[in-house]
C-alpha cells in the first residue's frame, strides 16, 4: 500500500515533465503561472479536507460555497467598496451567507447518508438554478438594484461579467513583490501565500482540537462514534458549514486574482478542479492531508497549463490538449471513487 | 375523505403533485393567452417520442438494483459511434437508422459488461462511479472524435480535413425518418407515429422482458439478494445483465433522439444527458429502487411538456428565457428529493 501512495503523484509528475519537454516550455513562464495559481487555488482545495476527515467524502457541494463568495463579491463591488478594505468586507459578508448555505447543504447530507458525494454534486446543480433565478430574474424586479453598469440593458438581471477591478490584487499586491527572471517580471503574491499558510496551519490546528478528534473518530466509524457519545449529526453539519465557508473565502481569493467574475459560470467548475487537484496528490476519498492539498494544486495546475501547449506541439492544435486535461481531471476523480468503493466492498466482505 | 387525500398525497409525493399542477397551470396560461395550443401539444409529443427511450434505458438498471444509471452517457456514446460509422459510409433512410442502432447496440454490449463489472466492484457508490465514469468517457471520446480516421467530407471540418464536426446534420440522411413514418394530423396536432410506435414498442418489450424467466430473476436478485443466492442466482450476474440492457437502450435511445432532433451531437453534448432523463423517470413516480414502464411514460410526458411549454408561456409573462433556469431547478430538485428519500417510508 505504501508504494501505491506515491504512484499517482509520480505518474502525474512524469506526465507534466513530458508535457513541459514536448512543448518546450520556459522555466520563467511555468514558474510565473505556478506562483499565481498556487496563491489563487490553494484555499479552495484546502476547503475539502475537513469533510474528508469527518467521513463525508469529497465535498462536491463546495460549488455552493463558491456561490456564497460570489454573492459577497458582487455586493461589495456594488456598494462601492475597494482595495483591501473592500476585500475584507467581502470576506466578512461571505461568512454568514456561507454559514446558511453550509447549513442547508449539511442538512441535506444528513438526510442522504452514504450518498453525500452524489447529493453534493446534484445540490450544486440545483443551487446553480436558484442562483440564476436570483441574479438573472429577481435582481432589478423583486429586489431593487440600481446600478446600470452591472444590470443587463433590459433593466433586470446581472450582466454576464462583473468587473472586480476595485478588489483585484487586493491581497496579492498587499506586499508588492516582482521577481525578474530571464527578462520577465513575475508577480509573487507574498501576502496570499501568508494567508494560504495561515489556513494550512488553521486546518492542521483544527485536526488536533477536541472537535477535530471527534471528526476523525466519525470518519473511521460513525457507528462507534455514535455509541461513544459523539453528536454525529451535529458534527457532520458543522464539517459541511466549515467547508462551505472556507470555499466561499477561497472563491474570493480566486476572484481577487482573476479580477472579473463570470456571473453565471465562475463557480461551475470549482468543485471538479479542486477535487481533481486534491486527488492527483495521492489523496483518497477518506484520507487527505494539508501537504497533499498543496502538492496536488501544484501538480494539477502544471498539467493544466502545460496540456494545451503540449497538445499544440504534438497534435498541431491546442484543442486536443484541452480535451486531454478535462479527461485527466475526470479520470482522476473516477479512479479515486472506484478505488474507494472497491476497498469498501472488500472490507465489507472481509468483515 | 381527509385520510384518502392524505394517502393520495403520500402515494404520489409532494414534488410530483407540484409538478403536475405546474404543467396544468402552464397549459392554462397558454389557453388564457390564446396561444397556438395544437402546436404546443405537437411539440410536447415530439419531445416525448424523442427522449422516451433514453428515459426507458434507466428502468432496467433500477430494476436490477444498480440504482439510477448516471452512467447513461456510456450507452449514448456507443449509439453516437454507430451513427457516425453509418454516416461515414453514407447509408441513408430506414436502413441507415437500423444500421446505426444495430452498431450502437453491438458496441453497447461489451461496454455494458465492462461497466457492470466495475459497478459490481464498487457497490454502494454506483451513482457516483457511474457519473464520473460517464464524464471521463465523454471527455476521452472527445479526443477520439478529433483524431478518429473518418474521411467523409460531410463529417469532418472543412479546414484541415481532420476531426469530426461538433454537430452533424442529418438532412437527407435519416432526418426525422421515424417521426414522419405514418405521421398524421388531428385537430392541428401532428402525431409522430413512427417514433411513438418505436418508443411504446420498446416499452412493451421491456415490460415483457421483466416477465420472462431472465427478467424475473434480475428483479428477484435486486429485491432480495440473499434469497436469490440461496436459490442459486448470482446477483453479480443479474446486475451485469441489467447494466447491459440499460446501456443498449441508451445506445438505441440516442439514435432515435438524433433522427428526431435532426443532428448528431458529438464532443461534450452527451455529458449531462443522464440528468434530465433521470429527472423524467423520478417525476413519473419511480424511486431509486423501483420503477415501472408507466413511470417512464408519465414522467417523460410531464417533464418534457414543462420544457416545451415553459419557454413560450413564460416569455409572454416575463422577458428573458426562464425555461433553462426552471429546468435546472425542477430537474435537480427532483433528483435531490429522490436521493434524500431512499430508505424512508419503507421504500426499500
């Protein structure tokens, strides 16, 4: 079992190296991309860890958390907040929204025990419908929203993109740092790394608290945990809320780097990419560490950058590479799910 | 009286009643605003015939104990490969349609066996494994469509001469062949007889199959695996049979869908096709563990009517296209409802 722990990340590393070699990617370009992507995606990946610890599996419902973050970003920009203060305000605003969304998702998970992952996936689709209903139809009709710059020409509904320039790079450039490498100036978002580091530490710290230990016990055997007097249902709810709020913040960090919000699409792929990133590090449905979250983010996003370029170099067009990276993301998730279920079946047979 | 109402509500389920009421309300608005009712009904019936078999494909999987077959795209892809091969040879008309279905079904058998084998080893997570296996298959096949050695100039991109187009028009090949077969018009409503006959025929065939020795064995192994094992029936085997049946119907379903739609859609088009089909069968009254042909027919009719009528009707009341949003909410709300109700109220 020990050797297979490294099989997935090593295979991925080989794939990345091959792509880098095939597309003749320069170190400066790759490093620049990685420095940015590490800062902007890590927190979303970290948000997956607590539900895994508590035995809920991969939280496909972080999409709902991302929506909470977007609600906050939209409101913060609408009310004219900007800079680091505006970003802090958005985070503050995202917290109660995330708690409510997380509570709703968690209640759903408690009613669908053993099917949390598929429930989370469908709940994400469902929430997307509600989100559209809200921002495409309720804004400007039922809910007064006077901002011609953000509303569609028809007078209601938000535009497809929301300009987040007021809060762009609010955290990334809090401590301005540029690194000159081979003539290109690379943005090094030091403050973002500090925040990511803080959240890594917070997650690790949480694992060691009394509640973290309870979560671990639940993850290992919910029935034994129940008998031992751990409030399993309540803790599952808490784990989902924590994950959702963290995902809301994670999405805000993502957006402050990107600088534009695709009102109706930005959240859709969040779950898939974060989960695939976590899994390429060798993490499983029932066990994942902070180190794996960071390693996975690095590996997955290397492939993400390299794949279209390698496709262009090898097959003549970028399209092949783009399909390939989507395929890899789905295949990695499928593999992890199959292995997890396979082991569960075997354990059930052995018992 | 109250008891009987309550029993009826419990039997039908609150969401189902809401959706039924919604359909009635939509048609009522259509009548009140003097819309062209016959054309709305025609569109609804066409869409029932178009999507019906894809919904029916879910039935064997539920009856075989595999649950909701979120891996339906696997069967769909097999059918698409059948279509593309047929188109590449330039076979037209009913023969082409038959050849595409036969090729698709032929490919679906080994695919279904493999898929069923995997589902047997991942019990308890069939829905999740099916979903992502389907996703992976669709995205993997996107690369196939791009590099596959198809040469017919009507299929590949004009520039470069390589890689299949995203949509292949069926005009003059087998566009609406079934829909037009024996079609007639009553009171302004056009009935796509051929497509409906095929749909109902396959429904009848499926119902009949579950009365044969093999079908009864499959259903028995689902409802009581231990008893079945004692009787010498391996539920591993019956689950694979059910999956193969479901996958084959999925392949035939997409061929019928494509001829009615007029286009073969490749690449990411099949990615999310399982979800509306699943919503249909659930709206019809099926649960994760039990489904009948009646559920398939009623569910397809209700959900497809909503999708057809919602757009023209709501655009009279409010600006903008709310039908896609409504579809997302109804479809996924229904699936969520079913997922949270397994094991509640003696549904197992």
